[in-house]
C-alpha cells in the first residue's frame, strides 16, 4: 500500500446552529480544510461524508453528492457513510483506502450533523434506532441506560463501589470541561465544580447530566493525499499510519459491556498496521459519550490494564501534561458530539496537536496520536493512528 498523509483539516465551531443547515456547516469545514491544504475544490478527486441522521433531521438524502456541489467540487465520486457515532471515522478509513490502493491521490473525508433541529424526545428516539429493532428496541433501552448498566457492571466486576466510581467519573467530567475552556471550537467552554456535578439532574442512575455528552451541531473535514501529492502542499504533513474498523452487532451480542469487543479488535489492527504499541502514543482523542465510557475506553485501547483506568485517572495521568493526555480538546463531553462529524473532529484535534497548533491545550512533544470512535450500542468502532510526517 502507498503511504497516506493529511494535507489539511477544517472544523466549524460545535454547538447549536439554528441558522445553518448541515450542508452549510459541511461547506465551512470543507473549505477550511481545502484552504489549509493549499488546494481548490476541483482538486478533490473523491469525497466521503460521515452522517448518521441527516435524512431524518433535515430530509436530505444523496448527501455526498449535495456536499460536493456545495463547495464546487468537479463532479467527484461522493459517498455518504453511516456507522452511527463512528460515521466520520469510517469516512477517513475509506478515504485512506482509496489513496493507499493508488486509485486516487487527493481525497476528502468529512462529517456533518445538525442534531438540535430535532426536539429532544424525537432526538432520543432517533438515536435509539441504533439498537436492534427486534431484540433490543422493545425493551425501552436508551443510550444513557446502556452506559448506566456499564457503570454497574464495572463496579461489580472490579469491586469498586458505585459511590467511589462516581468520584472517578466526576474527575473525567471536570477534566474534560477544563480542557474545553481552552478550545475555542468547543460547545462548552466553562469549567464545572464537583458540587455542580453532583447537583445535576439524574438521567439514568448512576449517570447524571454532567456524565453525559450534549446534542450538537457541527462539521469537520480532512484532506488526505498520497506522499507525492502532499510534498507539494504542506511542509507539515501528518502521516496516517494505522486505520482499522470492527463491528459487533448490538447489546444482545455483547458478552461484557465493560469490554466492547469491537474496540479491542479494531485498535489492535491499527497498532499492528502502524507497527506501534499503546506505549508509543502521545495523546488520545476517544469516545467519551459518557464519563464511564472514557474510563472503559482507556483500558480497551491498552493505555491501562483492565480495571486500572480509574487509578491512572486519579493520578492525573490523563491530564494535559500527564503520561497520556486523553481528550485535550474537551472530548465529546465538552467539545460536543455532532454524531457524523465526531471522528473527523477527533482527527482535526490530533493533527493540530502534532503540528503544535493547539495553544493553551497543546500536548508538549506530541508526535503520535490515536483516535477512537464508538458507534451505536457498542456496535461499530473505528481507530486511526496519526504520526508526524516531517
């Protein structure tokens, strides 16, 4: 396979956009990425767009084609990809494959979503379509409910009482909100206190409001290139050295909610492709849709032993400046979670960290970064490893 590089990235501010459609949000992020790559829209040879719910939220299908036209691309193959919250990462994986195979030299991967257009009850129902329609949906399970069960299982499995586990989850929430204050594109840019965390409304015991990521609008885009192409475009290319994706059905196929099997399969493939180990990673942007999800993900990615992630968190190892900074962007928890855009936004952060462009949240000496995106009821996971290429 040919080597694949990132030439440029772009991202909108995440939050609530009442005046812009998802195509307009895509256009903003896409043009930022194209300009960052010193290209023109007509130079893009193919487009992959991650989007989970645009057909329902805004009544638009054939989204890839509409997105390409939105910025004046020259009639490229344009494909929408859906894998729930992992949609954006899946777009990157596919763009990578087209370049690595030699089929194209310059490809855009993007993601967009406008979730807040839908009232909360309808948005909840729409998210729940990720559950298996026959075996799971009829139980009334929600995503907060799934991750609440993960909390109780983690507590029982590792003999950590729920009140103590809540203290660790509070640490995750406070850390990511603090990181969000340093990210001008984050949805939430205010720190929270321990008192605010514990006084927030209960959602699905033991998950409270500040354990849960928000509903978000936004878009992110990335231009990937062959080695020969990227030399002409930037003096700070970032190489994509590992990509992987795995699936595992839904809740009814999971043996252990504290160890989503798709993540472990996917990330090991990514490490193998990159020729790296967890110890080589300088920072991680992972899927903290709920605070317990961050703890579980740090273990599934091999950053900590199983059952030990809480203690690394307690020691400050996942803070900016710690051994392995996790979610310096603020994560889904504070940066926001526009479903189809999330995986590409994680890549936006890692690329800028490697380039040294992140200001107050910069991870010193960052050269290798990992992203992790989980979609549906632990059903689809994608992982990307980025490395300094100059």
